[in-house]
C-alpha cells in the first residue's frame, strides 16, 4: 500500500461479510464498498483478487475484490484504472487484468 488506507466490506464465499483494510485508491478503483462490518477477516483466509499488469513496465499489482459478483472478478471488465505510485498520485493508468484468483481458506479446523 502506498497511499492512505480504508476499510472495505469483503463478502466471503462462506456467506459472511468481513472487514478488510486496503489502499483507498485501489478500493475505489475496484468498486469495493466502504466497511459496515466490524468483523475482521479470520486468519487463514486469503481474499479473492485480480492481478493487473502495467501496460508499459509489466509490473503487476494485486487488487482485492470485495464482492464475488464484481465485473472485474467475473470477467465483465478487463481493465482497471489505478493510481501510478511511481509518479504523482493524481495520475491513473489503465492496467489490463492478467488473472483472477478466487478466495482461499487454510487451517480452518
């Protein structure tokens, strides 16, 4: 995270809504809802995300997606415009979505 952070709602595959902290500009770009839940994501959960690639440097960024029906995650949208942290924070660059990775849950015994 390079900018100010915020908390978002994360709708887990287990049917619960959890609170996750993430970069505010990435949260806005991904269309994640502001947190209303007070329950933090349990240990062992790895949230779903998209992997976006910078168009010229090929540098990859992982952006958490709060809702499983988000167009970025289900494939309705293939680019995300996120802030360029190497320059000024007011510059956004359209990054193609390279891959989509689903939620993982480990050590839930």
